[in-house]
């Protein structure tokens, strides 16, 4: 699988770093250090699109609500339907309440 070539020792270390985070503030600080503001906004938008697609929203409503392009929505849809299930896993956990009601500073 092509994605396996990406899973280098450096990527593995980054994954372990994510798992050490204990709060939204820590996660936010790491995002700010790792990514540009644009990258954070784009990832946030894709995650919002994923949630709306998973909830059955139509492309036009998603586009109007998020400002995402049809290409971005299509790409996220492809990941939801044929990807590694990362979006579905996290969205399911959030829907189940594992992420609901957290305050900044609470354990992630």
C-alpha cells in the first residue's frame, strides 16, 4: 500500500508525540509549532467537511457552510469511503461522547 511508504521512523515518532498530549492546549501548541496557520485552517475545514459528509449533508450545503471547494469535498468523501477510516474512527469517538464536553486544558 502506498500509505505504508509514508510510515517512516520520523512519522512513527510524530504519532507517538500525538499520543503524549494530555490537553487541547497541548495539542493546539503542537499544531501551531508544526503547521502553518493555513495548514491548520485547511485541516480543520477538511475535518468539518468529513463530519458533514458522514452526517449525510449534500455537497452544495457543505460548500456554502464551510467554504470548501468541490474538489476538497470530493477528496474528503473519497477518504471517508475508501480511505484508512481515520475520519470515521475519530468522528465516531466524538459522537460517542469521548470528545464531547471537553474544556480547554482537560485531558485529550
